[in-house]
C-alpha cells in the first residue's frame, strides 16, 4: 500500500507574504448609467497594500529601513503615485515617545478622577501634562486639546500595543515634521516622491465606533476644495471642502488593524494634489466650532 506524500511546511517568509496578500484590499466601483449627452468616464479603483512589520519598533530605529526591508521581503515596489500611510505608534516608538508608567507620580486630582471611574491615574496624569486645554471631563471621559491642536480623548496617550500596560505611548512631538522626514528619506532611497500620512485612531462625538484621522502630512494637500465647481446637474458647489487625507486614513485602517501587526500600507490609484501638506489645515478654528 502506497503512503500518502508528506506535506512540507511553507517557509516563514512565504507564509507571511501570503498573509500580507490576503490582508490587501482592492475596490472597483460598480458600473453606473451615463446621463444622456455626458461623456462616459473610465472606471477607476483604489488598491490598499499591507506592509507588515514582524519586528517591534524600538527608539532610534529607522522607519525607512524597516519599511523598505519589509517591502523587499514581500516583493512590493513603490510606484509613482503611491501614498504611504503609517500608524502613529511606530513613529512614536521610533522617536522615543514612550513613557515608563512606573515613573509617573499622579496628582491628588488625577487619583480622585481615576478612583471614581476605575481608571489608571498615571495615564490621566500624562494626559493632563500633554494637553493645552481640557474640553470636556464627564462620566470618566477626558477630552482634551493637545499641544498640536487635536481634540481627542486623553491627549492621545495610549497603552495598547505597547508592552501590556507597563509603558504609555505619546503622540509624536511634531507629526508633520515626522512625516516630512520619512518623505525625504524615501525619496532619497527610491527616487520616487511618495506622500506620507501619519494617522491615529479616535472616537467621534456624534457616532459610535472608532475611525482613523490624519495627524501628520508630507507631500500632498490635506483638503480637496471643490467649492465653486459645478456638479453634473449644473449646481455650483458651496461647501464641498473634502478632507481627503482623513478619508485615506480611514481606508488604510481597513488593512492596518490593531491586532494584525500591519502598521503601514500603500494606497495606490488615488489622484492627489502635490503640496508640502499640513495637518493643521484639517483643524477647525475654535471661532467657527459650533460645539466648543
């Protein structure tokens, strides 16, 4: 009786490559009816390509080295028009924005707030140190304005995906500067101009669930301004200022999940407007904020 052939185990690199390919997402819009007399447009689509990182990022690491090394391993090549989206956590880790919680001595106020709502007083203390203003403080939720001008919970201080709660991670000191540094390094090493977006996850005041926002930009405009243009029915658009970098951050989050060790991805197929880019362009001034 013949024996069944033994199954050989795939090499680790090949297994990781296949996992990355499965994590990538693509989209193709459905065909729509073309209004009479209007020119039919060629359908387009976006592709989101995962960039896994097997190694933990440590202070002082070169993100360009890590990302380009992963691209070589998975046989992915940057092409003109690509946009790189990076989760802020690997940026903060590389820049040493990691705090040992054992070194934080909470104030009496932080201890009392934490005691009421079963929170970590050290994280509350860090959030208060990192904020420029407290916007809301109710039912255990601390909403602050960070030094960068972002409105978020706990000044963006995070303990997930660090080391099990021993350390906390702060936002990059200057996310735009971090994005520009990576943008320049990638251009130097690849010869291709690749916009870089740094993102973070945040809640929203009027809807459940978390989404990703752009907190650092290099190489493209933050907003697309369609005001003054006419829609297909001839109506002149009045308020169409689209936060395309936030939309790209949300699209990237479908691949760059918290649990799958994919902290970066390439978005391919999006037509962007080249510019220096500033995350502050996405911030609504307090004077025009109807809820502050």
